[in-house]
C-alpha cells in the first residue's frame, strides 16, 4: 500500500491514482481539518510556546520523505562551530526504544536504542546530540550539561510548542507537481507555509511555479550530496568511491527516498543490478542481511551510512559496504553569513 501511495505522489501511475483517489481524498480532507484545528489552538494561546535561553535553529521540510534534513543539520552545525559557536543537536530520535530525554553516547549506544539519525549525527559531528520528544526539555538538559550557546533541531518545521529563532526549510523541487496534503500527496502542510521560512534550501532543481509565489523574498540556496568514502562495514576499512565503477552492485536502503541513493550509485559508475527498498528507519534483522548476501550476481552490496548503523558489524558479509556523503551547499558562505546576521539581530533583541 505504501509503495502504491508513493507512486501516486510521483505521478507514476494514473490508473492507480484514480483507483486510490476515493480512499485518499477524504483522508486528506480529515488531515487538513486536524491541521486547521491545531493552528487555531496555537494562535489562541491555549498551548504555551516555550522559549529557551539560547537561539534555536530549526531545519525541516514541508513534505514527507527524505529531503536531506539530517546531513544538512550536520553540515550547518559544523559551520557554526567553525564560526566560534558551541552548538548542540536536538532530535526526537524517531523509532528509538529508549524512553525519556538523554544525551547520545556515540561509543556505546545503538541505533535501536537512540534512533539511527541521532547516532549517525553524534558519530559524524562529534557534537552533543540530545534526544527527547519534548525538544525544549532536551535543550535545557543540554544547557545544564554543556557550555552550548545554540541548538539545532533536526526536523523542526512542524514543531509549534517551542519558539524558533531561525527556520531553515528544505524543499525537494522534484515534488512541485503534487502539493496535495497527506495521504493524497506528500505535503505535511499547505504549501503557503513556505513563506514562514527564514532560509530555503532546494534540491533537484530551483524554485518555480507555486513554490516561487510563497518563497518570494526568502533567501534561497541549493544543495546536493557529494560522495566522500566507501567503507567496508565488516573490517572498518575506508577507500575511494571509485571502487564502485563497473562493479555489479546490489544496493539497498531504508530512506525516505531510496531512489535518490540508487541514482547516486549509478552516477558514480556502479552497475546496479538490484535495488532493494526498505521503509524509512527500517531496523534490519540478521535474516535480512542473509537474504541480501544470497544474490550471486552482485560483486558487492552497498547501503547508506545511516542504514549501516543498524547492521551488526561482526555478522556483516565481507562484501558489504556503505557510502558516506557530505552535503555541498552552493554559496554556502553567503548562507552562513545570513544565519549569523539573523543571530546578531536575535541577540540584540534578547
């Protein structure tokens, strides 16, 4: 069912769209009513909006699926650290098993306990990463434990009970043809909320059409994924991604947008003979890896860095690799300057 809905979102099957429309349309209307009521509740002041003592930068999107939020959080946090700030990252730790609010221990925690994105951010940035459903509480825990002076929210655009000083909105411009609300389309909110962003980051094209109407006057920058290294999971060895060229590859991932990963491997010269898609944040079982290693026509098996955090290293097959990527932002210095200018205004007003 999930794959069928995604095909409808992407316009890949008109017959499927009309078949599912009678089911999806009323659900989409019900979802919009819930959003409307939620907005009324917050505008009326019935729910308190918390304000923490340090600036908060939210990095999020307006659609379901992967637009690259987590890698962008990592990149922005690194640039803020280079600018002399002491950032912490705050995330809800989606699909984590551990309850409560806590600091990620990058050396001892598992992705199952704290969430795959939380663990990956902690390992990659070496910054304090706090996990909690109550983001304000998580930030305060960070302030008590570390000399942090700014917090970055991973996936915070829909968060309404915490005051945010800067909203960075990621937009996948390939989704501009379907702006319907979930589940009829991929949008978590109406497209007009784009105008609430302070900075827009685009992927897969530039802002046009309806998007440009709401994005008028908002500083916009584009970004892409740049491959870094190809790592062997079993032996913890790192090499150049050129190793992929002309190799028969079985590619698998559990992302919001698996196709983008498969396409990246093809762009790097891999002969992708199998594409195996799992749901976003999928927790791999040993039987899954055993099944994947059973394909005899693949030279190597390749997945993402995020997926690799959920695979047992000691039981990984010899030919299992993961690709690390870095976000490359066009005119990145100008974007960071925009952020710093906004932070200066925030400090003046505090």
